[in-house]
C-alpha cells in the first residue's frame, strides 16, 4: 500500500513523462501521495445552477447550463476577441475569449450543451463572462464530481500546457478510482478516537470531493491537526533528546571578569526582566546540559547586556564566546558597546568582518587557537573555514532570522563539543509562530525597557503634508537633535512607485541647504569605509540628518537622534516599521516616528499604519503582522528552519490547533520519550518518513 502511494506520478493515466516533469517542477508533485496531499485552496458550490435571466454583474462566480449557438470575432490586433452566443430557455449572454481563440471553436463546437462557470460582467449593456470554464454537459455527468467543487492552485507555466485546476481535479479522481484498498492510517487509533478525527481514507476523499461544507471542514481539520501535530512532536522529541542526551559545558563559577564588570563598570541597575532572564541563563549554563535558548526582547530592551554577562560567565570558566551579527554595522555596534562595557577588566574583545585586514585576521585566528578566554564579534566571516576555536563555550546569534539554517549550523560546528547557544531577536515573534519555528528552544523574554526611556510618539502624514514635516524637523534640529530619513529604494524604479534616496536627497538638500545643515548618507552599495565615515559624522553630531535605506534597521545607536521619518511607509511590513522606529527613543529626550505615505492607501496599508500609530508593543505588532501578511511573508521564516512546507495549515489562523496538538505531543513524550510503546510505533514511522530528509537543525536554530 505504501509502495503504491510512492509510485512515480508519470504512471498515473493522463500524466506521462512530460507532464510529470512539469508537475514536479511547478507543484513539487512527484508521486501518488504528493497528488493526494495537494489540497484544494477553495471550493465552489456547484449544486446551484443559474438561468441566464437571473444573471447580474454583482453576483460572484455562477454556473449555467445551455447551448453555444455560434462564434464570431470582433476587433483587430491586440484587441481581437472571440465571442460565443450562449443561451438557455430564458435568454442569451456572450462568452468572450482574448486568448486561445483558435482552438476554442474546435474544442467546443456550436450546437452542443455545455456547463459554463465564471464571473458575470457587463459590456455594451449585455451580460458576458470572460474566459469562462467550460465543459460538455454529458462529460461532466460521467466524471467524479461533488456538491462542492475543489479549486487547485496552478501556475502560468502549467496553464499554458492545459494543466488547469479542473485537470488536477480529474487526475485526483482518476487516482482515487484506482485505489481499491483502505488507505493506511498515519495516526494511532487512540489519537483518532480521542479527538473525533475523520479517518485518513475518508478525509482524503472528502477533502477533494466533499458533498457538503460539513464534510469538507471535518476533512480539513483532520489534515491540519495531523500536519501541526507532527511538527510539534518532531520539535519536542529533539528538545527531550537534547535535554537527556546532549551534555553541555558546565559553567559553575562566576568569577573575576563578571564581578569586575558588574561592580565596577555597570553604572545602572538591571531591569527586573533582565535579572529574571540572567537567572534562567545561569541555570542552563550550570546544568550540565547544552543550553538552547531563544531570547526575545523589543528594540532597546537590553539584550546585548544580557549576552555580554553570559559571555563573561563563559570567560570566568575558561571558555571563549562569539556573537554573529547579520551586518557589519550591527557587528561594529556590538564591538563598540561591548569594548566600552569591558574596559579595564582584562577580557580581550575582537572584531572579525569581511573588511578585517589580513594581519589582524591572522592575529585573531592565533588567539582563538590558544587557551585564552576571549570574545569574538563578527559577521558571516565567523563561519569561514579557517576560523577555528579551541574552547568555544558559548555561541550567540543576533537577529537570527537573517541567517539561513546552514550558516547557523556552520557556526555551531566550530566546536568539537556543542557550545551553549543563545539566539537573540529584536523582532518579536508571535506565539504560534514561535511554537512552530522555535518550539524546541527554551524561550526567555525581556518585556521591560530600561528606566527613563520615553515611548516614541508615532504620527502619520500624507505626501501633501510634507512641508509640515520639514518644519517639525527644523524645530528639532534647532533644539540640538538629529533626524533619520529612511527610503525603501536607493534609485528610481520603473516598476515601483515609491520614494527613492537619490531623489529624496536632492529635495532635502534644497530644503536643508549647506552650510547651515549637514546631511550624511548611508546605503548598502557604499563601501564599508564610506559607511563608517557617514556613521561617524552622524554619531559625533556633525551631521544633522542621516538619509539612509533599511541598512540602519539594526545596529545603529545614536541617542541624540530623536526623529525617524520613514518615506513610503506603506511599502514596509509592520515588523520592519517597528524595527526602524526602534532607532530613536534611545536617549532621555522625547522621540518621534513620522510615517510618510502617498495620499491613496490600500486597506491593508492603512491598517498597518494605524497599528503603528496606535501601539508600540512589539508583540501586538507581530501578531498583527502575522494576521495581515501570513507566516510565509514574515521576514525570515522562509530560511529559519521551517520543518517542512505547510500544505494546509495557516499559522495566523490555526493558533488554537497548534496549542492543542502541542499539549497532546507533550503528554505522549512525557510517558514515552523515545516512542517505543507499540501503540506509538506509527508515530515513529511517520516522523522518520516526514523528516528523514531534513537535517536536524534543532540544536542550532
């Protein structure tokens, strides 16, 4: 039975080698099982038929039955169109095609009865349907159909080969017609019974050919439950295995490095949240088990300080530490702040990026191969082959969603024994996404800002109000403050109607002329040296305005900057807007974030901007971002170690199911951590089938 489901899709009647290659390339359908699990994205009620007299352009998609009376063409060149007169006993409408005009009359000859499906419209006071779905009535009656007709996603490439939604439905019907056995279960009987789930055999049939909405919903729930359950079970079994089988370096003492820093160099009190998180980390570091902890904290909450104290504990126990950051700007920022924090305590702090000179690089490599406890801060340069550590005890990954899993794995493999791992993010992760992407990590949250920080005031202005914004900027600059202006593009784009840095710089130079005003520029195409010159001008207060792209999203810390202007704010996602807003509000003065947009906004863009103006809570913003854009569009999730592609679940809408199946998975592993019980044998087999081709990223993601 399993072998049957693994049969190459090319052997299914109606497919063949060429179509099999297309289905594989475009939809990742390689075998019979893949086709059965290629679920519909929507259903259309095909039980209702309209008459021509009932048609109205305000109706959604409709289904009618009638006869094509004849064809004729109208227009010339690109405006040429094929028109069919289609009638039933109540009247006549027009069917219109702009493409495929040669083969339509041959494929669907006049005088026969057809079933037409499409969206009614009006042209020249006459009802029409453009590019309708069309099928011979007698053919429809012979094939497997249901009350709700499934619609399948396809691609332009497939459509050009006539592999349409209807064709995929036909293939599924052919395959189900060949199955003369009961499909083997993929969940244990006790899970199916306890949760009142539809059997796999029935669910496969009902999800593709449901008779009614209730059947369809029960089938969809079965597959959502199964998909999310196995993701959680896989994550949690790695977590259980790591905690029971993966030893970690024991950092048993807090010594000279930590104490000198804490009592001599730390000039302010830690927040309660920072103290709580440090206790959690210290407990991990002394447990004898490898730490794998995700540290979430909003912009400016003090994650870097927690990371530094953790690295000093590693140094007190004779181990080296490293921080990997996604950009040189962020790496430089960490290097500067950590070097300043550790002045006079005797710990070596080094920086390694793509711009590091060869002589300095050799010196760093020599230190790393010695017994000296040291802190190395860097970019992707840390994972280069010639960078080796003798005693790497703690690896910290900052803004980890910027790194692919393979890059993180290379860092983890720098040590003969697995180092403790601390993953940090200033991009708050919605609860359901965190449980799915990082469900095998322990989670710490810094949910408090340092005392004295004032919330940033966020305002929205349209393009027509630009002069008001310029007047506000001048006032802030006259009071000794500085301003960021962020553009989505460096140069003008033919495809995107957004503000760009080059054009904006010209306008700003006229509005803020030298020598009264100084403007510095920062973007990704500049050399590292020029970036540093621009940053230094702004950091030292010599530049009043920094004009930049999102390269400043992380790692730029200038407390005197109190205004963040984001041009074409409708272009950015909520999490990115929140990150950019975090560049201000880092000093004692009141700060402002100004969202500039075009005068016309889509409904979704308006909702994003309203959310930003209403709240500064990063987690509320992250939840809204997930709801508006979906998990596939949230920055980084595509490369963050997603266990496998979600076929049917929606992390934005299926949060309750995720929490429910996680509790079930936890209770199973609590009683049977290795899934050795006979009743759980099917769970182990399915986990091996689903995840056998995936590298275990659980230790490093």
